[in-house]
C-alpha cells in the first residue's frame, strides 16, 4: 500500500496502538498517524520505535484559541511538546494540522510562521459536513474574512521562506491544495475530479470498506468481516459505489482524496503554481 493514515477519534487512546503500528508500518510505504498530541510520552515511545512513520498533531490555532476551541486545558502545550520530542527522536515527516473555520482563521498565518521557523509541516483543511464528523450544520458565517485569510495564506505558501528546499517545494503545492479548499468554502466544484473508491478507500472501525469519509451517508463497498479485500474491491457493490462517486455533488476537497487527485493530474497544479508564482513576482494577485 502506498499511503495509509490512522485517524480517529484519538488513535493513542487505544491500548494496542503500538501493535497496530507495528503491523501497518510493514504494509505501507508511508504510514501517517493523526493525533491531538496529548499523550506525549506514549507518542514519543512509538516514534522512537518506528522512526519512519509520519505524525501530524492537530491544533485549532495558537495556545489560547486552541485550548478554548478544543476544550482541553494545556492542549497546545502538549501538542508542542509532542512535536519537539518526536523531532528530537529523529522523525523527519512531522508537523501540525489545522482545520480552518470562521472561529480560528485569524491564527492561520501566525501558525504558519511558527511551523516555518520550526522547520516542520503544516497540513490544513476547512470544515466539512459528513457522516464521519457527525455534523451536517457546519457553516462559515464570516466567509469574507476566511476567504481573505486563505488568499493571504496561499500567497505566503507560494513565497515560502523555508530554508529546507523540499518543504519549500511542498508549500508551493500546498497553495494549490488550498485553492481547492477555498473553492469548497465558496461552494464551487473541485479543481480535479474525485477518485474516491478507485484511488483511495476508507476503512471504518467496524471493518467496512467505504469510498471515503466525506459523504453525507457512508458509501459502503463491502465488509472485511465476511469478504476478502479483493472480493470487495472487484465486486458489484464497489462498481456501484464508484458510479455514485462519479455523480457525487458533495464538492468536498479533503486531503485523502485531493492529494491523490493532484498526483493523478500533476501538470494541472504545476501549471497553476508556476503561473501564480510569476504573478506574485510581478506584483499581481494570484489567479483563482
């Protein structure tokens, strides 16, 4: 498997998380764990044992706002300690992750400045509605403010100050990723069509294989409790789900399906990045 992400809930609440990582680390070229970073010692222990894994620590902004929105006292303190510890342990692909909303957009650019200076990654998303989030009423009321912040963030990414060339390069293409997020905020179509159920799949806690976790209702392809993966992937239910994906009107743009789409059509983001870096160099606004 090329890429695999363990998410939650909070994965490090599981007593058997080490055993899970031990198995999956051998089966994936890139194993990522999404965490809130609260269990600092436990995360550090696993990082030392599996130094090739990727870890993203979710925050909602800088300390005051993060702890308020997450309702976890000293939550940012734990998140930062986790990043510092696993960086010291030797993990290379580490960073924060932030979901942009109307409540926390004001911290986005400052958080990016922090991660750039720390030389770690910043993954980001925007609020979505889906069965996975148990939310159907997420709405950005201060859309103008959020859109303006995202535009400034895209400009910052395209003019990344990072000294690490690989991370600077990734920032440029993260700007294109944010183009898709901005389009989602505006209710517009994805820049590149979705490949859920073909390029990617989502395994839920009950063993069901789904096309993704961004749909209103689960698009179930099969059940590993009663079927092999090959039977599911090549079965009639999977073909039906792929047709559903093709006609889906959700217009979501989540990392799990957006990044594979960008890899499928690399010239589209490459062209956009080059054009808009040139526009910024000439003192013009980026083209959406």
